[in-house]
C-alpha cells in the first residue's frame, strides 16, 4: 500500500512540476521521519548539556572561584607564618610543645608524639600541641595516625614510627606550602578560563537547527500529501464504477428472522 501511494505521489509531482527533482530518500516519509527523530535526539542531548552548563555558570564556577581564592589567601597567610618561624639552616631544633610540655630536643619531641599516638582511645581529632607557629591536632584515619597542622588552613601529615622521621614530615609539609600555592593559583586561572569559555558556549545555538526545521517542514508536507491521497483512494474505492449499480438489498423474510 505504501509503495503504491509513493508511486502515485511521484506521478503527482511529475504532473504538477514536470520533474521530480528531489532526493529519493527525502521523498520517503518513513526514512525522513527517522532522520527527523535522530536530529531531535541530538537536539535534546544538546539542550541537556546546555542546561547543565547554565547551572555550572550560575553555581559551580562562581563557588569554585570563591573557594580557590579563599584557599590562596589562606596559603599566603600561612607562608608568611612559616617565614616568621623558619627551620634553622644548621639543623638545630626550634622546639615543639606536645601535650602541654615544651620539648627543646628533637628526640624528646618525636618520642612525645609517638607516646601520644599510643595513648589515643578515640580516632577523633584531639589537641596535640604547637610547632613553628602552627597548632597541631592528632587523629586516626584509614588505619593511620595523622597530625593536622593548623594555621589559616589545615595540612594533614601522615605519621610513621620513626622518632625523627615524623619531625621531618612536619617540616616538609610546611616547606611545601609555596608549591601548594602555585598549584592553586594555576587551578584558579584555569577555572576562570573555563568560566569565560562556558559563557560563550552557552549562547551557541543548536548547530543543526536549520536542517531539523527544513526536514520537519518537508516531513509535514509529505505526510499531508499522503493523507490526501489516502482519502481520495478511500472515496474512489467506496463508489461504484460507471455503469455499475449497487447490489439490490433483499427484503428480510420470516424464515430469515427465524434463522437469525
């Protein structure tokens, strides 16, 4: 049935326009409908990504930029704090307060940290002491003892079992703050660039909008022609041919009534 209607449609184009200068695929509503549906799926995906990008523009990027800016400000302040309490170049020990007791010797400080670990009965953070201008708190996490150095920000340091090694780990964390600052400044710069790019990308229209519109209009046109052909065929099929008479309706008899 569909093939016959298609052939009739081609004949109509030929009679009306003298030629059929259209792509065969576009003349088949079924194929064209598939193309339109695929384009609509692409547009739906495009719009989903656009809405997600709009949400990031409104929430994520401003919040992330503010958070990174706060981290950078905190790092700069803590770097200044480290400069006020520098690590001696001659490897002498500046002293450490552990559980309220000041330790002037590195060995005493290291042993005091290990004893504090052994005395822990709760994994939650607990005050440990002070070192180089930073407060320290001790806690247990992921089956490891850790110290958090607290200035404007907090810096976790995983502890080991070596007396002197733990002091070295604390020093390395403080001396590594400039590197942290550099990485966060790079991240902030990258996020700001992403933010600006997103504000441009979100304004871009669906790249295949014109193709979708053209094929949708064409599909509607073809469907309308097919519906006209279908109605005409139904009318023609329901009328008797010239010279023919409709079948005579026989009157119902008493026997017909009994049989029914």
